[in-house]
């Protein structure tokens, strides 16, 4: 049985967004499907992209994520970007995942697997150009590359990660993103001079790919744009909807309250809808007093505190609302009154990433299949 509360994922929109990214950038696309494809379902998304030939590769953060995709029959190249490899190198290589080296320790562990398997291993080297988290300092790049060559590891890819592409101004020549690009170019020059067998360079996330053409290089790594959000939102189609249905309708007289803490009291004869969706489903309690929903093509406020399983919508101004009516809490709705992930996040102090990743696993996913 499918709950009336559900997360709907439009795979056709995701495939279309991927094609838009490739058309705009003119470069191969590695789709970022870590964190269960930002809550959209990694296997379903990767399968749709692969079948439609809309992506050239995939990016994950965990070895387990990559192995799960291989187990599901996904044969695209898969880049493991996170620092989760320690202890999983054997499984990573066995599953034909592309490791990213961002420290001396990771190089040593990977080299140990290569020696045991008696075969060369290809890897990408991550340079820290300004994010300050993962990556080899630019001045250490040559040393790491030489150690890799001596250890039987072939550094075939060079990558970095932008810290500020989401907000850097397009024309700002002194932006952090352009500073990072300059540092990356320095690292590439010294590595090529040292004989590193580089075949591919990549730096751009979704914002970097859109705003900084010089960052597109040999491929782009896009996540949030594929799902219809972020700085790309005017170019792409949102793929996620959180939908529920009116479970009950109640009359509330002036002065009466609804919900925990009696934080909302009716100022008029009111009609409220009980919605079977709460913070255990991904509707944040912090959005109480701010969140809205779409019912029959009209925006209505959620009133009272959002509880674990229930939210209340004031539908006084939608007199034709009935039990069973669809209620859109996130995503496209009739009448042009849809709710974007950015708006949804603003109500609770969340980023768009947190909005989609925060959709609970207890909410069933339904999928609109992609055209091939």
C-alpha cells in the first residue's frame, strides 16, 4: 500500500536537466549521485541517466555507494570523491571504482592493494586550491605524483573542489573561484612537467560549470543542477515533489487553537485540513509558522506547530477543499503556485541540499520514468 504522503521523483526531468548541462557546457558530465542522489534515489537516478545516455560517469562519496550502484548493474565510470576509502580500497578496486587520492595515507593504502593484486591502479589526484578540507597542497603535488608512479599508481586525473562558486560574482576577477583556478593551473603545469600521465582535469560543480566557462575543462561534476535546484534553477526543472492528501477537515471557532503548545489561535471561523505529514517525513518543525502548501491551485499557510506525523493547513480560503485532495508541500503544483526547494529551505533555515537530502526514508518514493 502506498501512503498518501509520498515523494515524487521525475526521472524525465533529471535526464532533461543532464542533457541541458551537457548542452550548455559542451563537456562530458559526471552526475553526482552521492547521498542517495541528494534524496532522489541513487539507483533509480543512475539507471535513468545510463539508459538515456545522459551522463558520462557518476560521482559518489562513499565506497559503499559505488558498490551499491555496481550491484544494481550500473556500468558507467564511478568516481569515489570522499575520504571514506581507508579500509575499503580492495573493494573499491574490485568494483572498478575510480579512487581519488587526497593524502599520502590514501596513496599508501591504495599502493598496498596494487602490490597485492599485482596490477597497476588508475586514480585521480585531488589538489586543495582553497577549499581547505581535502586535497594535497599545490606545493606537494609533484612529490605525491612521483610517489604514486613509484608505487604503481597512475595519476590519470587531476581535480579540485570550489569553495565559493555558488556565490562568486560573474565578473569578479579576484573571486576565490578564479584564485582556485589559477592555483589549479599551476599544479597542472608542474605535474605535466614531472611526467604525470594526466588524461583528464575537472573542477566545476554545478555553479562553477554555469558561471565560469574556464572551469569546465575536460568534464563537469554536477549534482544540484540535475535535480532542478541551485544557481542553475532558471535553466533546469525541479525533479522532486512532496505530496500528501487531506485526511480530515475541521471547523475551528475564533480563539480556539490547534497543535502542540497552542501556538496558533483562530482569529475567525476557520476551516483547517489535517495533513498526514510531519517532521518525521521531512517537513521540518522549524518551518512552523512559516511554511505553506498548495491546495487546489492556491497557497495556504500551515498553522500551529508541525508535529512528528501531522501538519495543519488553514484552508478557510479554499472553500471547495475536500478530504482526499492532493496537497503539495514541495515542488510543482497547479495554478503556478509550486514551492521551490529554496523557498522551502528558507522557512526552516536550510539549504536546498538539506531539503532534498532530508526527505525521510519512511516516505515512499514514486517515480516518473524517463524517456530514453
